[in-house]
C-alpha cells in the first residue's frame, strides 16, 4: 500500500490520507491514499462495488469518514463541505433532474444556483451535444437527460470537475464529443476526476489512473508509462533446444544484462500443435530491444501495445500482470499459423 505522502506535490488539488469508510463490519473504502494534481485528468477504475462512488462522496462531504482525512481544493470536506462543493462541479452516476422543467429552464436554474454558474457555457455544451432544450425532462430519453446533466456540470467554472460515468447511455458519436470536452477542460487548466468502466476512454483522456478493488486502492498508474509497454508473441521456428520439457519455460535469465530493465518477461509456452509460443513484454522505448528480438529466430511475430486491459485484469481477476492473456496470446499466434498451413 502506498504511503500517504507518496507523490503528494504542492499543487495537489485532492489529497486523501488513509481515508476509510465502514458500514458496520463492511469496509466500503479502506485506507485510501491518493493525490490529484492541478491541471490533470485523473481516472478512477474499478467494477461496481469497488469503492469509486464512496470515495467521491467522501470527497464532497456527502458521507462522513470513519477514519483518515482528505483535503479538496484546500478544504476538509468533513469540516467545511459547503466550501468544497462551491469549488467542485459533480456529475453523479445516477443524476436525477426535475422532470417538470424544460431543458433551457433547468440550465438557467442551475447556473443561478452555483456561485460559478455560467449559463452561456451550459448552452454551448448543450448545442455541441445536439440537445433539444425545448423538451421537458419527463419527455426526454435517458441519453438526452445524460446530455442535459453534462451541460449542467460543464457550466460552472470550478477548479475541480468530478465525472462519474459521464458517457453512460450515450451513442459513440456523442461519447467522442464528451471526451473532447474533458480534454478541453485540461487545456484550460481545470482538474478532472473521471470514473469510467470504458477502458478506451480512460486511455484517451487520463494522465494518471487509480485502480480500486473491494474498497482497496490496488494500484496507481501513469498513463505515459503504459503507452511505452508492448507485448510480442511469436512462434519459435526451431524449438529443439527447449523440446525436452512439456511445461512453459521462464527465460528471463537469458535476457542480455543491458536489456533487463526493459524486458519484463521472456517466456516460452508448452509445446502446442504448431510448436512453442514465445511471449516477451517490454517497457520503455522498444527500439533498443529490436536487434535482440531479431536474433531469436522467431516466426509469425505479433507486436502490440500491452494496454490498460491487461493491467485491469491483473488487478481485478487476481492474475499476475505478466500472466494476463497468456493463453489468449498463444491462441492468436497459433490461429495465424493454422490459417496459413
């Protein structure tokens, strides 16, 4: 578990220290330590029940902490939740809007309610999302109500924007427009906390990510580091050297010393119908490892970004990250070989 002081910087806009929430014997959030820095997009990942919404509600002062503490835009939500909420715009995952109001009237109402409300900006967002504001909320579809809630939340010019599943119930085109809005907020210096189940959205927008699992902060990840990681799968053209064993072989000891900081995994599968499959995971710039890879006498080579999916599975399915997708990768290679023979 990370120390409470890990990576906290003077420009951290959200800081939690051993933040814990219990309901009786059930721990919804356990000793959570995160920092969110000014001007970044910070992603929260985890399945339903992982503790994401509990964390957000603690940060806004909607729930009382069991133990630990937090600071949001310089204020303790346990002591002054009103000061926090005047500096935060929040889209809940289950946003409920007054059904009797028309779209434009609702935007006017919320822009007047929030100290940083900006009706012109809310109207601009509604136009970008192609939302008909003349309808009453009661007669809007689920997707239209989500667009309206987004127009409400993007209006106030607060330092911090918290979005809980902002693209839920939206079609792919509108989802893309919402992600553009999120990225534009970062360009203007605004900080965004972004919770989503859609891994591709996190990859497209976030600077850093925190993974929650059963109320525990399981891992933090800098997205720039993730984009430098690759997985190579291939078929050994001559597996006689390792043909005496029926099990997979870990060959990390055979990685050249100068590449050991870059190659996280070098493994050969048990013999299959087309031979043995090699799996190599790399971190950092791929170029320095290419000459060594070329010397391994491989066939049907496949190189792809390791991606957020493998990290997500390692956290939430209890697999080691290096073992995630091993069988699937081997199957991809042997399928290609089978199709060509």
